[in-house]
C-alpha cells in the first residue's frame, strides 16, 4: 500500500470537496419539472459531446490534409473550413458544417509572419500596437488584436501597405500588454 503524505491527503480532500460543492451548486443531476409534472432533461443531458466533436475534427484534419484549414465549435456544431470545394461533402458526411475559404493554413501562417515583419518596420508606437495574431477560420483570414488607441492608424496603414495582400483581416481590441512580436 502506498502511503500518501499529509499534504497530498489534504489536497485530495480539498479537491473532492470542491467538486462536490460545485456539483451541488450547479444542481447537476437534478431534474426540473414543468407545470404538468413531467421531468425535463438536466443540463448535463443537453450538453454537446465536445470530445466527440474534437475527435471528428481531428479525423477530418487527417483526412483532408493540406486542404483542411481549421475547425471550430459554434452553437454545439462542428464547423470546418477547407480550401478544396471537392472536400465539402466529406466534411458534411462527417456531420460537420463545411465552409469554403481561399487561403490554406500555411498561407495564413505566412500572413502572420508577413504582418509581424511589416509591424516591426513601423514607427513607435505603431510597432507595438498589434498584440495578437490568430487564424480566423470563419472568414478564411486573420484576426489581429490591436491596442484600441491605435486601431484606426493600424487599419489605415495596413490598407495602404497591404502586407497581407488579399487575405481577409478582422480586428479586435486588445487588452494585452504592448509588446512587439518579432
């Protein structure tokens, strides 16, 4: 038999208590009744099986290869973007919603590199105004997280210099620390 240290025993007891308290507070497993006394499904019965969706996404990524761009879960449904129109049916047959986009994952990652290089060449404070770069599978482009105080300047400069070419770009206000990403 393995003897646990007193610290490990206390940690386990605290974790167990927290889990039980969380379940009690959430009402997990308790059926609610409507006015006619019929039991309604609990929230746990209505939860989407995200693990199954993630497994489907992984499978589609392997099947689609280079034409797979990215997957995301929205409203309990797996969405997958691809650059190959002939793969749309494969996605739909797997139970996901297919989206056709123009740029591959490699294209978008290169776009991130290009915008980072472009940003590094800007004058201060614009050279630190973009705090994050993410692939946006919904529009087949990128999302840039930008310091709100420089949002308009960044948009104008991007439009003028076109470091992303025709890659679609969305912007969100950043709450992050202004650090240049080189």
